[in-house]
């Protein structure tokens, strides 16, 4: 039983490390929890997010925040246990204060075995990949572009979503084979701490 618990924690770390954006800015620390029929297992992950936005905009201006998700690959095995697949990945980005949501779209992406989708609701933009992405497979998540409209004053800061395991910013399902048993482990993560990825100042109109 102890070996299985250790395996589940390792699978969660490896799967998440390939699912998140590659480091290109300050690293983000995620607290993660895998829920299994053998109990809850907590792991941590330090990963980066590459996001771009203009340094300043005029009040009421429309602009884009771009999150570039890098190529990755899943391991086929973890400590001798088979990672069968990862599916139902959801990465969330909140609509920032001092801005309103205008739209979002995806570009690129490969090896996902499904059509990625993006949706917005209740102040959160969500990138979803149904998968499944097989263990050992290479893939690339699509680039996420969120179009915003600036408010009248202040600063607009882009952050990742999530404040706790009950309000996660990243979720997925990791399926592994242990001996003759296939186990699906739901994984929930939130950024801790949660630094700003971009900062756009709303400048005064001339």
C-alpha cells in the first residue's frame, strides 16, 4: 500500500510537470492533491508560465494577453508502473480586475487526441483538453489568447486561477496500471503563491 501511495504522488508530479506551461518567467509554485480510493496524497510542483501583454494601454482600449504553452511529453512508466493516460485537463486563468472579457481563442496544439476548447464564465477563462494523452506520447498544448477591454484607471494584472483544492486552477485525471489494477486519480492544484504573470498599466487619455 505504501508503494502505491508513493507511486500516485510521483505520477501526479510527472504528469503535472508536462501539462503546465514551460518556464519562461518567474516560476509558479502549485500545491496539488491527488484523490484516490487509498486516500489523499499531497504533492508540490514548481513550474513556470510564459505570458505576454502590453506594458500600457489607454482607458477603454482592447488588447490581448497571450499565454504560450510549450511542447511536452508524458512518461510511459513511473518507477516500473505504467502511466496509461492523462485526460480531462483544465487550466484556468481569471479575468483580471480593471478589465472586462471580450473573447478568447486558441491556436496550434498537437498530439492531444481531441479538439481543445476555451470557454469563459463567472470571471474565469478555461482551456480544456479532453484527451486522452497516452503515456509516453509527445504533445503541444495550444496557445491561449485572451482579449480584454481596459477599464478607466489602475493596473491590469494577469494571474493563474486558484485559491485552494476546492477552488483549483488546474485539474486533470491521471490513469495508471498497478499490477492488475487500473487506477484513476483526480488531481487538483492551485498556485501558492500566485504572482502576477503580466502587468498592464491603464494610462491617462490625452
